C-alpha cells in the first residue's frame, strides 16, 4: 500500500516558526483533509510535503513496492487565483504532464487529457480560452490538470472554494472515488467542516502551526475542541443519514 509519513516537520518563514513538530501518516486509498483556522499553516504543510518550500524533519513516501515515490508522482492543486493564462483549456490540462512533456505531445497524453475532461464533465470547455472561464470553471479545470498525469499523491488546496453546492458534492464524490479506485493518497485543505466529515476518511486539525488532533472525523470534530480552536461556539451533531455535521452558533468572546 502507498504511504506518506511526516516526522517532526518544522517550517520557518523569515523568523516565524509556521509549523512545528508535525507528525502525520497517510495511506493509499484514503481521502484526508487538513483543517484549521486561517493562518494555521495548512498551505505551508502541503507545500512542505510537495517539497516546494524548505522544511526540517522528514517526509517519507512509499509506492507500496518499498520504493520512495518520485517527485513526479506528486500533484499539487494550489489555492484558486483567477488566472489570465493564454492557453486553451485542453493545453492547460496537458501542462499537468510537466514532468514528462517533450517537444511533441504524445497521442497517449492527448487521450489522457481528453479522458480526464470527460471524467470531470468538462469536455465542452476543451477549446475555450482558460482566461475566459469563470472562477469555478478554472478551479474544475485545474483539478483536471492535477489528475491528468495519474499521481500517487494528490494534494489539493481548497479545491471547492469557488464551487457551487452541486459542484462541491460532485468533485468531492469524484475525488473520493478516484482515491479509492486507484489506491492513491489524497490530502485536501478544506474549510467546510461538515463536508470534510462527509467525504474524508481522516482529518488533521491544525492550529498555530501545531497538529491539535488527527483521526476519524467523528473523533476529531469535537464541539469543545472546535470552539476553542475557532473561537466559535459550535454544535456537532449527526444527521439522519449518519453523517457528522458542524453548525456554528455564535462567536465567542476572546477576552
Ligand atoms: N512567504 C511568507 N512570508 C511570510 N509569512 C508567511 C509566508 N507564507 C506563509 N506565511 C505565514 O505563515 C502562516 C501560515 O500560512 P498558511 O498560508 O500556511 O496558512 P493557512 O492555514 O493555509 O491559511 P488560510 O486558511 O488563510 O489559507 C501565516 O501566519 C502566514 O502569514
């Protein structure tokens, strides 16, 4: 089974310690979420795992055959920034092969780009200019780019932040199915605690650069813990379908 382990990870930006003593383990076939308030260090953690910012400590990965995963096995969808990139949607998705692209795009790469656009229900957008898409459409196409090279580790930073309710459900469903079917490791930063509980197998709750708790959604999403971390009184309940949901009640006085 594929695995990813983070041991005693720390990140310092300038003179600020942004992440400290992070320990976490992720397994193939599991969809995990990183949760926490703004500025907690969630994006920094994804970037450290991706190796695009320096960190202390260890990030070890295994492809299940005992071999360490190559950098090309990792795919990272960054937070949405509306882009004016002058490419068609199809060309933008092909950029997901950045580790493999030569002077000529292969027929197989084109077929994979077409397949992933069909899988995500985006094939009608293929000839459009990426810059002319709405924010939500750009986010969906960026997910296609992250998936096209069939990563073993998929890191998604707020992948549903610009999506309407239907697309949030569609994408989280697809990502969970894809993760399980291919046995890959998927880690997403999410702000919606109820959606994280609904779709994820494992949650990691960060606050002030420190892991406060990790485990199954029903264990991590404790009302007292969430109230303390977010400074919001919350009610954690279970709906008739058996899913944990978190309802905010009121902001707590910080005095
Ligand atoms: N390049 C940088 N220079 C200075 N400080 C930085 C830099 N990058 C991140 N930080 C700081 O590190 C902390 C964690 O930032 P990070 O982006 O990881 O938070 P986050 O949990 O992803 O927040 P959000 O939910 O708002 O996206 C913040 O205090 C932020 O200001």
